[in-house]
């Protein structure tokens, strides 16, 4: 994080065993945590200075330097003390500040030795420096100077706090900051309640900052909770205080007079200056916005105050306008109904429709693209096949777990990347099969998985698709168009495919190409193989390009030409769906780090942009379809205060809306306790299957890189019947 330029902390290197290069989403997560806390700490110090200045103006008599306390609970190897004296010494120069760090004794002893071993840290300790190993009524002041103390003790012994503060000669009427950074969830709530109550009673002018996890019951939250359980460090109180608002009540019930709580997602969106966001965006390539927002939404910045610190709380009251508050109330009151989600067997299926008795392989894939092709048997009978292309597959012990689980490259036994291959079919529900072509099968020169690309079916050759856009990394956009032709091998009962690769050509008026691409076929009798592409560029551009393209299949391979660049949509990562042959419904997106809820119609015959309405729940990273004048929105991520319904249905004519929560049979769960399966609805694809009964929406893949908790892959495909939601 420091090496990448997120923060300036020359002291952290002394407390880490070795430098570790982390993924950008992890760097951003830790930066957001550090920035949120630092912002409030600096507000506290500025407020203390303002109170001191007001006292001087009033002619109050006081000592040359005013007392001030900062107490860090569960400090670990935090460097805040040194960073404040190094970078913000002007805020401390009028105070006799006492900085107290509390943690287990062994942690404090280790930290004390590290501090004493580094001259650049020792210089900030005002002499004399005392080193102690004597137990004083249950605690040990391991290291003490005039301005800093390390105290080792178990915070569950809450009666020790009074004797610690007395021994350290803290002025309990002085401005006091208490900081608990991801520490209290590991302590039983009865002790935490007593800690809150003790601090509120002892200090007259105090600010308490508590930073910890929330929202443990949604899919991301469940994955987070499972991570801590696997680490043998379960979060003991998160289910008791599961929401941001529950932390308001928690403080008020323990004697604090004023409180403000917000998710770290809200802090990022509303309190982080725009120039700082631009600086962060420029540090390293980044395109994991859904995962990042989900991470921030699962942490709370909870503040409480007494006395002169009330004004700080006012700085963090809800930043929402009256209109935004009304929308938040509408979301809170929205009715969400249950709808059955049906997992598919995903067992191998032969061309003749016979499904294997062998257990289904685990299916894990994210960031892929999908479409449907129609293949013909020698008898003239058609076989409909869902084609998945590219994406990041789940791996286990170096082998891809996506399909057969045995094939290291792709889902077939063809030679990867040789332009010709074989795909094994798998059952995808009534009358439907699926196949998967890996990135390596598509193009052996690709060093990483192709993600966020688009698949466009050929307008007349129903067994052919075009693949364009996307990226293999945020710095490596795909500038190639591929054509894949499929055929049935009825003898072996598999699907054969051949790949033709076109020349490199950026689909944008930009050398960067597209970071994400969606494309919809607009073919008619006049414009064969025309498509409309909605493409997002990079973090600096807060819009999506909307362009027309012609795809053409030639003997030496596919070509794509840009017909026109029409306009742009004022958000990134929106979703597109066809409403009839030439009208496109565009919904949601991410704009200025806030999910938006707009629904627009782009009429390709007139290039008009009528506004269709507004979804109750803003979102981005979702998928969508239109059926019988209904916009069906699946999944996505939101920056607002409430977890999204899994499916929302917006009537484009009446402007009414319904919301649904998917319910899975517990038999689909991989958990030993048979809880409902954990399904994350981003980085997925969905297909509307309406040519036969039952009409349904099939959801394929999904999941993402969940901060330092690991990567989650949805482990199966499933469908929802349209009749249940329309």
C-alpha cells in the first residue's frame, strides 16, 4: 500500500516482516480504512485547537499547554502516533498530548522492542522513557514517556481501565479520542458494552471511533463471516449489530450523548474529496468496482461523542439531500417477495439428450460472456446450446474447476488454442445445454483470461458468434475480434468448434480499447450483422461510449468496422437490453462513485434518448432483459444503504416495479449445515430463454475477489421462471 503510493507511512516498514505486493482491490480497501479513520482523527485535533482558540479569546486562564488524550484499543502495530507527530505536528504543538496504546502484553512487548530499535521512531518519544515489566493490578505499562504509553492487558478486564488512566495521570476533562479499529468484534458483547459505558462515564469531552464489520447476512457478508471462522477468529458481535443504524443504538444505550454512523461506502462517496479520488484512480490499474463497493459497504465508521466533541459528530451526519432521503425511505419500505431459484444439474449431456449419471462437476466462472446458438443434427432437428466464452475459472490444485474439472484448459479435450477444439455439453435445464470455451482455447497467445468482453451472434449463421472487446487486464484491452463456428459431432456426442481470429483493431476512438463491453445485435434486412456496443473505458472517464459496428465474416477471418460513434451514456457499467429489434433499454450504472437508477431508451432508428423512469434501487454491474414491456434486472451492486433485491421487474409502460429475493433449495448448498447456497450476483451473465415453456431466465457464473477474504465463485447455474416474477 505504501509502495504503491496510497499512503505516506515511513514507519510501517519497521513493523512488517516483509513487503508483500497486494491486489489493487486489497490496497484500496486498506487505504479506505486508513483514510476514514485519519480523517476523523484530524477533525478531532482541529476541533480541539478551535476550542482552545475560543477559550483564549474568552480570556480563560490555563496552563501554557492544554492536556489532550488519544487512547487506542487493540492498537497492534498501528503507526498513527508516529504519523501524527511526523506529518501533523502543528496540530499537537499547543497540547501536552498523552497517546496511550492498549493491547495484549506480548504484542506490547514486541512493539516496544521494535520502537526502541529504530531511531526514527524513538525521536518522537519525549524523555524520560521508562520500560516496565511489573504487573499493576492486572495491567503492565510496558513503555512510557511523557507523550506515549504502551499498556499490556486483556481488555475484557474492564475494571482495569480506571486504574490505568489513574496511573498514567490522564486528565479526564481534556479532549479525549478513543479509537477501536476492527478490534471489538473479537470481544464478547458484554465486555464491549462495559467498555463503551466506562469511556462515556470517565471522559467529559470524548470522541469514540469504532470501525468494524456489518451486514453479515447477505452473500458477501456470509463469505466474510466464513473467512473469519476459517481463521479461528470469529466475529462475535456482528450478528448482534448487523447494520449501520444498529451501531447508533449501541452507542446511545451505553451513555453516549451524540452519535453518527455511516458505511465506509458512504464515506468514500460523500466525504472523500474528488481530487483524492482522482489521485487514487491514477495509482494502479483497477477494474474491480463491484467487489470494492461490496467491501466498503460491509464496514461501518461509527462515531460517538460527549461534551465539546459534539460538533465533530455534526460533520458526519447524513450527507443526503431531502430528495435522496425520501428515496432511501422508499427503498426501506419496498416490499421484496420470495421467488424460487432452480439449480440445474449441470451433468454432462450428449447430443442425443441423454444425461450422464456421473455426479455433476463444480461450475465456477466469472467475468465471462454468454449467448445462445442453434445447431442442427443430420436429421434436421435443432439443438439449442448456451455458449460461455472466456472468464476466470475456478481452480483447485492448479486445475480448472469449470465443467469436467479434469481439463486443465477449457471444458473439452481439444488442443488449446489451435483454432479447433471440442466442447463437452452439460445439462442446463429443460431443453437447454451449455458449453464453455476457455480463453486459451479461443487464443493461445492470451496470457490471462479474457473478461468483460461481448459476444454477438451472427445474424444469419445461427451457429456462429463474434467475440469482441473486454480485456485480459486493466492495462491490456482486447483489440481483436474473433469468430467461432460450432457444429455437432453426433458420433462422439460433443460440440466441435473452430476459431478464426481477425486483425487487431480498437473498437473505439481511443487507443486504449474498452475495459468492459456489452454488445447487442441490431440486424435487420438492411443492416446485416450490425451491433450496438456500450463500452466503458477507464476510471478517469465517467461515461460509456455508445457505438455502431458492422461485423463481417470473410474467408481469412472476421472483420469489424465502426459505422458511427453516436453518443455517450453518463455512467459506467450500466446494463443494456433490447426492447424490440432496434430499441435499447439502458439501466443503472456508476457515476461519480455512486450507483444510479435511471432508465433510458435509446432508439437506434432516430437516435432519441427518452427517459423511461427510475428504479427504486440504484445499481451497477447487473444484467437485464426486456420481455413483454417489462425490464427484468438481475443482481448488481449498489452504493446505497440497503442490500439489493436479487431481481427487480420494472414495467416500462405503467412505471410500476416489483422486487424479488431468490430462494434456493437447501439441497443445493455445499455447507455442512445446509444453509441456503451463497450466490453473489455480479460478474455473472444471464440469458432470457423464451422460445419454449417454461420461459425462464438462466443465471450463469458470478462472484468476485472479496478483499482479503478470498475469491468466491458461484458453484452452480440456476434459473428463475418468468411466470413467477411477471
